[in-house]
């Protein structure tokens, strides 16, 4: 059997400990499947004495992850520290410069610096793998770069943040307010230290950035993602959308259009009967559409020790087998500078508003929508105890610019109370 593949692991949090457990527990299985043993030679973390539930005494310790990345007894540097800059990026660059391959779960670093890191790694003849950076245990990176390499991808979309999906499904199933569902998720330890990374859609947008680069051969550009979180979603929206046959999801969508590369992460309505509509709890789902394969749906755990460590090990095993793939599925210098879409593709929209309960109110709203070029598909008015009447409208497909024109004009009717809520309805 060949010489062992030697790992240096930087970061011993949940995922790092999970990787240690897999390497120790599955040593024989890994050796058979990879054709060579996998072993850990050295590790690094912020606190050496911390009890992590695993015995780290067999491994050399480095306080500095950059020193770990340069060790001569490390073949693959496994970066699990997190953070777009700082030690994670410095150690990754040090590893590449020292002739090491790199496996990372760091979506933020790749979304911000992925283009330059890929070019650096490929120029040095090194592999940079990141299956664990997107959708936890779902092998979506491998699916795009390998399994679907013969397809022209038309669209990638999905629920890519389990915390947001948990909050939205708890609002739906238990009738909780957003604040109560948020507090419950926080109590269960689901939220990042900075909750805006989750509920603000930033974490999911990092992932979408990476998928878009692979799917469409585009340079990595996090700033091109139109971003909106779930903080404005109310229990009223959850209930009314359900009445109309929809669920609300924080949905990432990337697709090439005649207006450029469209990439957005925002709350959307999807049909309740669709796979995305039926997705509950902290589970992730990615839908990929290709010209030859049609539509495929990948579903699984989006986070956690076991699933994410499993994804890390899939990259390690590929390196052990000698499989070497360009970082984003094609040489980084060939990725094109796709201009961001000048406008979102036309869509149907869900509108919720409260109207003064007086004759002609609905007619005034319909007139404003019509003058903006928006036609109404369905409309529903609810019983109400007070002076204002809750009204739901589902439009036919229209440009977002037309909708914005209508939304700006509605207060001038004198019958719309407060700001209307407008959410995109995604075809799935």
C-alpha cells in the first residue's frame, strides 16, 4: 500500500473534531477506499488545553496555523477555522506556497477571495477543495464539477441556510412570531455568533456565490448577489401565503439571462406542493437544472459535526486517490467576468396590504397596478373587525421595476394603510 496521506488540521471546533473522529474511527475503511492510509500528523487551534472530547495527544501541536501549514510532515492542510481573512487566509496561502493541497469548509473566505486563491493554487499546481463549504453533507460541489460536467446549467437554486429554514418552518407549524422562532433557534444553538450571517442571508449568499461560479463559469463575485434576509417576514405573511398555496423560503437563485448573470438571495414564495415547499427544519436543498439531465434535487443536512466532516473527508479522499480538479470546475483564469443582471427576471408577486374599508378602494389599487403594467391573477379579501381590510393579491408575471413603480404610487391613493408587503413567487 502507498505511503499515508498526512493531514494537518487547523481549527478544532465542531467540524474539526468531527474530522478527527472519522479519521480515527474509519481508518481501515478509508485505506481500502483510497488505496492508502489517511493519518493526522499535526493540529492547531486557539486553546491547547480545551477538552474537545477526543484524544489529541498522538498529534503534534502548533499554536500558529501558518506554522502548521508549512510543516514538512503535512501533505494536506485542512482549514476549519473560518473567517474571510486573518489566520484562515494567511495559513491557506502559506500551505499553497509550501506545496500543500488544501481542503476548507470556509465559505466566507472563498466567496470573498476565491478567485485569487484559485488562481494562486492552480498556478502552483495545488488542489483547493471545498465541498464542506456549501450545504453541509450534500455533495453539491462534486455534482456540479464532476457529475454534471457535461451539462450547460440553466439555473441553480435552493435553501442553503438551515437556521433560516428552521425559523420559517417553526413560524408556520407552531404559529410563532419571527421573534419567538428566532429566540428558539438561538436557544438551540443554531445561530452564528453574529446572527445576521444567518437571518440576514449573508451565509447563504456566500454559498450561492460559489455555486454560481461553478455552474456558469463566472468569476467569484460575492458583491454581485442581490441580498435580502428574513427579518421582515411576519406570521401574517406565513399564514396568508399558506392560504394561497405557498410557503415562504429564503431562496437562493442563480441563472444566466439576457440581462446578465442573475444571483439573488431573498425570501420567496414557492408552491407548498413543491420539493422546496415541503422542506422543513434545518435541512438544506439544492435544485440544479441542466440541458441534458433536466432537473435534479439534492436534499440533506446543511450543517453539524457529522455531515460537514463527511464533506471534508470526501475532498481528502479524492486527493488521496489522485483526483485533481480545478477549483471551480475549470481553470480559474478562464472564468469570465459575467456582468451582474441589470434587472431581475420577470416573476409573479405576492402582495399583502391593508385597505381602508370604503367603496372603490380595491378599484383604486387595481388602477395603480394596471397603470404600472401589472395585471392581477388572484385576489383575496379577509374578514376584519376594524376599519382596515387585509387584502392579498397575486400578480401575473411582471418586471420588478414595474412593481416598484406601483408600490411607490399606492400610498397616493389614500386607501392603502401602511407599507404593502411584496414577495417574489419563484417557479420551481
